[in-house]
C-alpha cells in the first residue's frame, strides 16, 4: 500500500492519495472480522479510518449470523474525508437495521474529525482531552502516507511519546493506547513495520504492549488493492493487548483474491519474533522453503560487522548531480553504475540503449560522490513487482572497467572494506551467497517490502570469511546455473 506518484487522475482519487486512503475490499473485510475471536457479549468497537464502513459492516454481518453471542455493539468511527460522510452514515443505518433485526443493540458515534488530533491528547493524559471509551475491539485499515518531521501529525504523535514517519504506524500506536486490557486489534497494513530502522520505535512499542496472535500474508502485492499502485506487501495482524507474548503465532497466507484458499500453520513465538542485539524483528515465513531457509540461515555465524565489511547506499542521486552527468563516457568522466547495469551477477558497462546517463564528471564538485576503484559487491535496493528475486547482487570488477574511481547511483547498495575494495574471492563468494535461493528465501521472510535497506543487510547472517572465500574460489570458473550456485553455497556455508 503506497502513494501513487502520478497526478493525471480524477480529483477524488488525488484526494484519496493526499489522505493515504486505500479502501478495504469486502472479502478482505470479512476475513478480518472473522478474526475477532472470541466475540465479546458487549463490543465497544473502534474504526479509526472508517471510510465507507466496510469493516464495521463485516463485523455486523458476523455477529448477526451468530445469534445470542453478542448482545450489544457500540461503534466509534472516525473519518476525516467529508466526501465519505454520507455513504458512511448510510452504512451505519444499514448496520443498525441488521442488528436490531437480530435482537442486538446498536449505536454509532461518527466523528468527522482527525483521529490523531483527537487521540493524542487522550494518550498523553491531558485533563481536557475529548472523551472516548476504552475499546475492546479495534478493526482498522489505517491510512498509509509518509509524514514529515515538522507536520502537525508528527508533532501530535511525538507529544504522546510516539515516534514514527508514517501515518499507519501512528494510527496503530494510538489505537493500542485506547484499547482495554485484553482488547483485540485486527489491522491491515503494509508489512514494512516488521523490520528496519525506520519502524524500530513503533515495533518496540507494539511488541511491549501487544501479544501477536496471528499474521496473514497475501501472496500477491496487487491482488488486495488491485485498483491502486501497491508497492508494499500487505498483511493482516491480529493481536491482543497484553504484555505476555503468546507461545505460538498462527501464520496464514492466500493470494488475496476473493475465495482464494487460505493456508495456515502454527509456529513458536521465537520463530516469528526474533531479537538481534537491541532490536526485535517480526519474521514471517511464507512456506516450508522459507522455514528451511530460516533454519539454515540461523546457523550462519557472521554479520557484515563480523566480516569486517561495511554496506553503504550509492552516493549519486542523479537529479541532484544532473549538471555533472553525461549520457556516454568522455574525457574527464568516470563510470556511473545503475541497477540497470547488473547482468548475470556482473556489471555490463557501458550498455547499449541505456536511457540513463552512464558517466559522471570527475571534478571537485563530485569528489565526495565517487569511490576509489576496487572490487565491490553491489545489491539492488529495489526490485520490481514482477521480479522473481528480492536479492539481486553483482560483482563490480575493476579489471573489466579500468577507471581509478566510480560512482554508484543511489538505487544500489555497495559493500566495501571501510572505503576500499574487497579481496576478489571474498567478493565473489558474497555475491554468490546473495544470489542463492536460500538467501533470497530468508530475506523475503525477513523483509516485506521491495526495498533492500542497508540496515537489513547489516542485520542479515552470513557464512564466515573463510567460507565465503571458498565459495568464491569454488565458483570461479564460468557462469553457473541457479542449481549450481545453490549447491555450492549450501555445501560450503555449513561445512
């Protein structure tokens, strides 16, 4: 779930994007409502971004089909978009009729106001904050939009002790504070909070206050929100307000299409919530292959730091360096390497038909953007939706591209030895390790978004230095198939 970047869209759709709105399909809403379990006799429900009321209606359908279980439903629905006021009111009237027909008491408090501005004073204990009940159920599809550090939303959240750079995490953090002990939260959000430095404060807050019971992963990034340009993987999370973690967590998956089969398993808590130093990550293995890869990866001994290596993001941001970029190499320029130059785990430069500039002027103004010639391992920061792999790595070999310096574009990570190149065998072994099926499976379970962050690579596990060199030497002759790469990496990594 992400913001669509183009602007040639109807006014209504652009308004949705500015608010970070992505409406929940009814079949997904029904799945989420089915996770409210057990159903309380009296439900005090919060929907902090109600839209047209799809999630509330799904819960009403559920409780009306289970007569005698829930006797009272009290809804508080926030929706800031005035264009949705009428459809939301119509939905609530329909919900009331359904409940009353089933002998269930129903009331709805519709608030056309900013949830963050309302809830933050409550969370920080202001004497004159608005009054809201303690909720025992929250069913929510929060807005997804980045928020600037100086924005009103960010300042409200910070005043309540909540630090995050995205609306959806801010919504969830406030919702958690409004839940009664034992209250249930079922949310559909991007998977990006599960790992990485940007969401570390939110992740710690979530895991300290909530016990995750279940996570559902959609196999297709686009099937759930098929009308939107969805880049993030989407998950449903079910958690209860408790400081005591569950012994097991249920992991399920489906394609996201209506009536698609749901595959489910139970896993130990420590197989999902993993600690790495001072941080905790949420790992979501999608299938048996991911579990095997995770078990295999867990036995690896080293981090990049242990290997004496450093990962950095490419220094050249092309639109900022535009005056110094050239389409083709000329006198006074050095190579500018983009992800497009990666071919079969090597760098193909210069490349025919390339639409990006392939060179950067070497001068005083670009000195800080360049790195000295050496052997480097390059890893794509982004992969397209349709790409089979998440980890895509290549070897930069200065004997093939004989320049004293090079520029790596910002969409690449590069691994180096504290500013210098790597020993060739070590670099080749690390490249093959990244390009193995095992590493890719594990990274997919580790990271749910298309970006491969430098922080993710720092937290990843690797064979030791000597094993990586042996992999590099064993695979030094000719091109290798995926099967051959996997066999070499598996055999040597665990000798």
